[in-house]
C-alpha cells in the first residue's frame, strides 16, 4: 500500500523533501511508518518528542493502523496567538 508523508516547516528541510511516498506492507501501522522513516531520515530518531502527527488531517497521539492512500503529516510544535 502507498502512504503519502508530508513534512512542514523545518522538518521539510531536515527531510530534504516536502513529501515522500512510502510503500508499506498491508496491515502496517503508524509505528511501522515511523520505524521506516527513522531508518532513512536520521533526524526522525532525535526529534521523536518534537512533532505532532496527523493522519488524514486528524491529530493522532497513538499508534493507529494505516490504509492505502492515507496521508501522514509531521508538524513541528507551534503556539497560537
């Protein structure tokens, strides 16, 4: 299955791309995606607590299953005002 991964703000520069397409096995989860990203993008390992994750534009705080065509976004911390 194909997952679209989007990076925002300084994560975009660290990843070297605004978005990536990741091929995942069926029954993969957000945890599996993060493990694959950590293997190819070193900053993902050191920034584990420094970003929010959204799956299909909904913030996620736990491991969830992923499905073909899902969009996963990694967003840096932000503050309102």
